[in-house]
C-alpha cells in the first residue's frame, strides 16, 4: 500500500484504506453522480473499488455547494463529497487553494480523491445529450425558445464579451483551450495535495461503457509522476 502521497493506479495500491473522506471531483458533466450511483449499487469494477476507503459505499453524499451556501452540511467525516472543478474558476476563484471548500478538505489528512478525466469532445457530447433530454421534457414553445432564442443570445453575449463569465458550461467546453487550462490547474492542485499530505490517495478514472453499453469507469492514464 502506498504510504506517501502518490497515485494509486499501480499494483501497490490495491488495498482499501481507512480514510475519512471520499472526494469525487471532475468537470461539470464528467460523470460524478454516475460514479457515486455505481459505487452505492456495487457496480464499479474491482480494480477501482479496492482502492477506495473501506465502507464508503454506505456513506452519505454531500455536494460542495452545501458548504458554500451556509445550509446545514454534514461534518467532513465518513462522507462522499461531490465537487465540480469548474465552479470556482467560473465564480472568480482563480486558484483552487483559495476555494473555501477545498480549504476545509485540506484539513483532513485521511483523504481519497477520485478525479474523473474527460476530454472536451466527450464533455460536449454529454452536454448535447443532457440538453436534448432536458428539452424533451419541456413544451414545444419552451423548446423553441431554448434552442432558437435563449442559447443563441447567450453565445452572442459571450462572443461580444458583454459578460464577465460564461454562465453555460456547454459554451465554456466548446473551447478546448479552456478545458485544457482548467484540467491542468486541477492536476497542479492534486500534485500539491500529494506533496503536502503523505497519507492522501489520488485515483484517476475515465468514463467508458460496459458490455451492455451502460455507463462505467476504468482506471485512467498517468499524466505525471505524482498524479495517476
């Protein structure tokens, strides 16, 4: 078992650990909720579950927004925390170290991070599918307004820089440079976590499909020596 902050995509990290927080992070739409659902229903592959904290499939789930809004949020102990790496960058927090939620996370030594890797092409496809589903649940007028009026107006505002930030992730993800920048900043932050927390564990995973073409995950690639 790895004892010094390092990635856990190697054969020395197979055993589950007694960690207090499972931190599931990724771009908006990357599949965090799907991962948590597969975890809770026991459908994740063994090569992933054997790297996770013991018993985490039974832990309650909290959103990082619960800790931003002042609502009653559970203590960060024996929970699964759902975190969008896009949120702080879209809301004026340009360094992850300055995010109040991550400051609380950094106080926890026994930490397992699951980081979901997804290319901008995959994200655009997932957002298109999500938008199509959302539109299918609306009336004909709402579909017309959303597709022919609302979205074009928002794109025009972004192009003309009439807004300080893009409020739609789909517009953000249409720019591969922005996606790359966001992911690079997140990986840099993970390296800091691994450097400063000897007991931390980082697991990188990638969405895929199982034999029945249902959503699934596999261990991700290793882009650097400390993040895997």
